[in-house]
C-alpha cells in the first residue's frame, strides 16, 4: 500500500531522510516509491490495519519535519484533467465507508501548477458526493488531501504531526537558556536519524543545554550527556528535570569519555562551532578528531552517530574507522552552513 508523507519545506533532504529513518526504526517492510517537492511516497508491505497503527502511533509521535501522513489513492500528472480523471475513477470503498462524511483539502507546493489549488476542492468534492457521500466542512469523518507538487498526489488523511509541541519546547521557553542551540524540530530530526529506540543508551558528548537529550528522552531513550562547562551542565539538568526525564549528566571531556567500549547504542551531537567557544582542546581540529575517536570507541558495532558541524567532520570520522553514510547541508544564514554528517561504526 502506498503512503504519502507531506513534508515541511525547512530543508530539501532532511525531512525525507527522517521519515525513512523512522520507518526503519519501526522495522516496517517498505520501499521508497516517489519523491517530489515536500512529498515522499513509500510502498509499505503488510496488513493495512497493522501498518496504519504504527503510522498513527510511534511514527506520528516521532516525526518533526512532516505535516501529514496520507493513504494514497493515486499519483498523476499535475493537470486539471488528469486529477479529475483520477478522482472520478478511484474505488471509494478502500478509503471511505458507507455513511461517512468527508472534506477535501488541496495544497499547492511552490509553483508547480498554474491554477489555484482551491478551485479543485469543490470539483473533487462533487465527484465524491456523486459516489454517495456527504460533505462536512467542519467535522468530517474522512479528509481527502491533494498535494500539488512535481506530481499530484491524492490520498486520505491518516494522521497529522503536532508541530506546535516542538514550538512549545523552543529554547527560550525552557528554564535555562543559552544562545546558538538547535531548535527542537532539528534536534528531533537528527535524533531520529540516529535510529535510537526506546530503552537504548543515547549519548550527546557536547550536550550543551540538553536540547538533543530532551528529544531523545521524550522518545524513551536512556539519555547521557557530557559538557565541559559546569554551569552548562547545571543548566542542562534544569531543562531535563523540567520535562521529568531520567538522565545522566557528566562534566567532562568528550575526548576522554568515562564509558566502556561499545556500550552506547546511538549518538547525536552539536559540537562547538566558533573558535572562541569554550573548549578544552587546543583547537577545534583537535577537538573533532579526538572526540570522534572516542565516539567510535564507545559506540556499539553498527551504531549511528550524527554530528552537526560548520566544518567537514567526515574526514575526522573516516580516520578513526567510522563509515560516512550521508552528509546533509543546511544554510542557517550567510555566514553559517550546518553539515549533518551521519556516521556508522
């Protein structure tokens, strides 16, 4: 069965990568099917009720860079005629039950179509009405969604991600604030890219104010943080305690971590960027090189480490035996481009 993930536009690649990581975490049998601007369609094998239980539950709860998940009715060309033919011909019994009401919502992505998306809503609604179903604009049983991107994707809404929950956890809303930290949506996305599962040990060796640790802790991981500055560790403790999470924090050096070899399931971290950052190492180059060496040591075989940096961390990782799986770039402003490097031991 095809399912579409209506992605946020805050990054070209990270939202889709986050979706695929979450599907792997939940051990679903899937293959990517179609990728267009802000929409990823995957083919998921399995009993529909079992698959959709996972999509509505743990997948929806994990995702940060997705707006909606749809059960796909069809994919067609981005023309009025093609969309209306698809709407008129689909088998309704797979998507809406007798007696249920419906609403139609259309969303145009960027400039892929030259007609207003809201023109299609009443036309599609008319076809569905003629199949014997009543429209309800305020409290429908089923929402039909049309995504107008590089292709037109029509489906029914399975679930929506509560992105406002991430806004509520913005850094300035936490007990301890320090500038320059990742916003919760990005912190959650890179946490998901580490493929951490509930109950596993998750480490941030440059934990700062614990933004990444909070996202991992909410997902049920056993979180451990290290930072070189005592006042930052105290602040991280305040933030983690505010969310009533179980955690371990250490004031220490990410180059010499007090953990046994191969004991950490997953790592995600956002090391210091600027050369004026308070660090124990003689240089950022020394910090990255030595920290990645110790990350490789404490990580379990097959474990993932996600490193956010303003410099190329891939070579440092390769030198200590880590495999580079992917590198994503995120332009923050004209003088800062983040690199999100995914390593595997």
